């Protein structure tokens, strides 16, 4: 296994034919993107953009949508690694390759554009030692022929470009997710192949945030996990706290890093709830008589969505 891992899954360069050039943060490069440039919107016309949980949080809030509606309208799931860990990408316009947010005037969600769009033409590379969470940032630059920003006479360091594009907060709030993905990719057989249920949990906790909020507010969740009243209130009302809690929850589920206390009577409560559900179902069945005539087969479940 390699000593350090590099991940560019959260960059827009995964399928680009151009080799990225590795750079340090203090490296200077000539670049400026401005309205009126001859290639205006070229980069947004043919997209392959992965989203972080924080990207989704910002965009769904801007658009006033639930996470579920946002995911359905604007994204497609994809497999980030051989074990089907799910990522989410922008879904382009119907029948085309352009971003749904592209307009002749430019990006219609500019203030809330995702991390990859902010970084372009730089990509953030996460590198870390095997089985550690601490990652080191490195950068790559990709020069695509259509992008004339590279011909503009404005030298800028990567650090200044990051500030200009407002990526600091995105990097900070995307770190927990990047670290989870990197750890999963590097853990190999020690962690094992994730179950379908844990893949669904990963998808919901990372991307379908409103659904995850419902899940952590449910009696079933509190039968198992012990949260303080303050924690419950914070994650119910603060999107960012909920997202950070999701990363913590997933580290516990995927890597057995227990930071959320389990209730001593968790198993008994779950069993009692299951028995209660089964008793109710039996009662309904008795009232309805034979079910064959009235129960239609269920729709096939979306691969990553949790059934409850
Ligand atoms: S979100 Fe905005 S910047 Fe990003 S690809 Fe779409 S239009 Fe372009
Ligand atoms: S200069 Fe590059 S980033 Fe700016 S619009 Fe043109 S292709 Fe896109």
C-alpha cells in the first residue's frame, strides 16, 4: 500500500485528458477569469463536478429546497471507490453537458458555487498517511486549451487565489468528509466491505441532510444513542452542527470510533420496538384478511436511499 494517498475526487479534473501539475500553496501562476473574456462560460458548458456535503448545504439553502428535492433535481450519485462509497455530482442540463446554473451572464448561484468551481483551474489534493485522519493540502493546476484565463497578465499565488475565491470556509467545512472518504479508501480489508445499510447511511448522512436530521430526531435513533439535551437542540437547529455530527456518526458506524455514547438498554429497546411493530402488523393483517389481492410489489429501492 502507498505511504500517502492523493485524492482528486472532489476536483473537476477526474476525467480530463490534461495531466495536472503539482504545486505548493505559495506557487504563483498567471490567471484571471473575468466577464468579457473570449471563453466566458466555456468551463461551465461541459461539467464533471463533484459536490461536498457543505456544497450541498449551501446550494439547497440558497435555492430554498429540501436536500432530497435538491439531490433529485440537480445531482447524480456515483461510486467513488470499488466498495461503492457514494459521491454526488452535478447533473447537467437535460440532453446536454452544461451546468444547470449557467446563464449568459455567468453563474446564477455564484455566491454559493461549489468548492470545485471556486478552485478552478486549481484542484485541492488531499494527502494523508495511511490510517490517519490528518491530511495535508497540496494543489494541482490543469491548463485546458479552452480556458483563456491563463493568458491574462495577472500573477497570483495559490494562497491569494484561494482567498479571492473564498474557499477557506469550504475547505474547513469539507475536511471531515474528505477525511472520511480518504480513510475508507485506505483502510482496505481491516474495515471490510461496507454493508448496503452502511452505504445508505453514508449517503443520507453526507448528502440528504434533511432526511438525516429526521433520522437523528427519531425515537429509533435515541433508543440506541445517548445525546444530551443541548446536543439534540444544536443538531436540530444548526445545519453545520448537524453536518459535523454526521461525520462523527459515520466514523462510529464505519470505523468503530465510538464518540457518541450508546445506551446500555439499546438492544432491549430495539427489540421491544420491533416486537411492537410486528404485533401491529399482525393486527392489521388480521383485520384485512388475505393480503395477496391488495398488496402490490414495492418499487425497487434507490441504491443509496434509506428506506426509513
Ligand atoms: S455552479 Fe456556477 S460556476 Fe459551477 S459549473 Fe455551475 S454555473 Fe459554473
Ligand atoms: S477564463 Fe477559464 S474559468 Fe474563466 S470563463 Fe473562461 S474557461 Fe471559464
